C-alpha cells in the first residue's frame, strides 16, 4: 500500500472518531499585575507548556512590545529556562517607562529554523515604586524636621550609571539638566540625537535662564518629539535634511562636544545663530593635542579643544579623545559613540565651570588661539574611562573553547588560562580579535585588543561585558554576554564546545 493511501486512511479514521489525534493545550503567560514601577519585581506565571526539547529548550524573558522575534531587554537578558509545564519566574524591573511583553521562546537561537514564540503577555512600566500605606493607626510620634518638598516637575530618579559618573550625574539632577526621559534609563547606553536634543534644551535653560519654546511648525516628518522641536526652534540643532531629524541615530563623542558648545554660544553670545556659527570664534588657550588628534574632524576641533581647555571633557585613556569611528570594525562595535552619561556629565561641567562667566570670542573671522598664554592652573577633570580591570583574575569555568553558529557562519571564542583570548570566524580569511582578559564581579574585561581583517590590523579600545555561564550537561554549557561596556562582542550567546 502506498504512503499516500495510508495517509488518506489515517485522516479518514481520525475524522470518523475511531482514533483521536493528540491535542496539546496552548501555553499561556500571565503577570501578577498590569503595570510596574522601576525597581519592583514582576512575577510571570506560565501554564500549559509542552516540554519538547527536540525543538530546543524554552525560556521566559522580556522584550519591548512589538519588537522582533528573539529580542529581549538588556536588564533581563535571555531570561530563565523552564523545564516544567507550569510555574512562575521573577525579574526585577530595570527598564525605562514603556510597553513590554513577557515572552515564552523555544529554540536555541532566533536563527534556528524552528525558533518560535509560544506565548506572550503585555504589561507596562511607569512611575516610581510605592510602599503600601499601613491600615492600623500608628502611635503618636514627635513632629519630624520639615524636609524640602521635591520639585514635582522632577520625577524620582532611578537611572543606571557607571561609578565614575555617579557624583556628577547626581549634581546634574540637582541642577535640573537631566531630561525626564532619562531619569529611569540606563545611562551607560549610547545616546540618540533625540535624547541629546533633550539634554541640550535642559542645559540651555539652565545657562541662559530662558525658556526654550517649541517650534510652531514641525518641519520634520520622522519625529514630533517636543524636546527636538524646542532644540530646533532655539537653534541648538538642525535636521539631517530639510524634512528629517533622524531621532534614533546615535551620536559620537566629537558630535556631542560640538553640539554642547553650541548651547554655550546660544546662551551667551549675542547674535549667534546656527546659521552664523562660522562668523564666531571662541578664544582660548590651546591645550596639548590629543594623541589621536588626526582622527578628530577639522570642523569639530575648535569645540573639542575649547571644552578640553575649560575642563569640560577629558580623554578616554592614553591621552586619546576617541572622537569617531574611522574603520568598519569600529563602526560595527559603536566605537567612540557618546553615552548618555557622558553627555550629562559634560553638561554638568559646563554649568559648574562656565555658567554666568563671560565668553571670550571674536566675530567676523576671529583669531587663532595663542598657545603661549599661561592661564591659572585648573584641576584635572575626572576622565571618562572604561573601568580598569582587576589584575590576575581568571575564572576557570570560563577557560574553554566556546562556539556560536549563525546560519552557515561558525564562530569561536577561546579563553585561556594565561589570560589571553581570541575570537572570530573559523575561516582564516575572515576577521578575528585577540588580546587579554580578566574577570571581576560578573564582568569580563578586555584589554590590548587587536582586530585583524585580511591585511588590515587595528587596535581596539578596552571594553567589558557582563557574563553568566548556565550549566547544561545535555547541550553544553551556555555563556551569555551582555554588552554593558561597548564591547566588540555585542550581546551574544555561546555554547561550550564538546571535546
């Protein structure tokens, strides 16, 4: 009997009810409430899950509403593996305000043919965490010393920042120059043009004492952001074309320096506008050049060195400024991109060092800054470095050969006992990274990194990632890297190679 006849026969038997086709209940997810505040814990319940590891393991994670299949927020990462038909998982809410989804994924990678999202449930993040009010009548207590009433226009902060930036970010918050949209954000992430426009508006209002007014007519077709329109109307920024602003494009460090120096000019130089900027020259004592001066764009150098001369910006180590990406490899890892915390710190230093002080400038061609002027000594500004790795720390569980497959491309990652590593494609003709590493407090620190691509060799900046190793005897342990420190690795998964 042919396979076709057998198939038809089985279908008829099932249709007549002689046999019943196995039915699997659809998996469901639910949350303990519909909305959460930053810092609260979300409990996600799941049920009806069919455990079938032949199609890959299942895990629950969180993603932005409507984002692509396989996406997840950095605060949660790839989530929690599940091995039962029902149960609960919990995560701490560390995402900015917005709409999110708890998702049940199946498969080892979104590049797998059978990767799937089996269930989801929506929730929102917004507002500050609250403490329930006791229902019992408390005992009388002495009248407390009155405390300053918080400014209702400034929501409660809940940001994430690097240790070096925290004091100046707190000062920036007290000066009211952190936009509301960044008060609960991860400030270590790269800043967008729209976010930077909001910082520029706050800085302008602080320096000038004037209110930035929204443009009456929106010339842009790709944004209606109020802060963008206020920055545009005040002359702090322009569009990327006559009709576009490109709000989500990322900024590099030299662009950030130029845009914030524009804010100073708009605040203190009469008659300055974005259109007449070339007619005004800032006069200052030229500081020593950065080691990578040749990489700084000519149009950006006056602003970069003005900011350096006034202790507004510092280098990134080894007397480098890291102004912009100059190679494809650097662009691929967002090298020299300005972070939110760097932009806020620069703004805070401008308020500290330059607010209310006359700006020395020339109009109509200007003068060249004279290098032989001798100003009074100024304290060295706090640099904005990549955190320095501790010495001699190696995780023996990390020492191994790790692999990753994307489509037909095969990647390897070697961590060695001598503190060296290598990363790249298997093909000799493809690119690779080599250097040194050490670990501390759940982070891998990469130093002395060299990138090689065919006949091209580049030095990479120091960087770091958060990492977790998930034991798995069946498939091989899994290494999860979360790119918190602008690393060349990105946020990726790796599988321990079996010997």
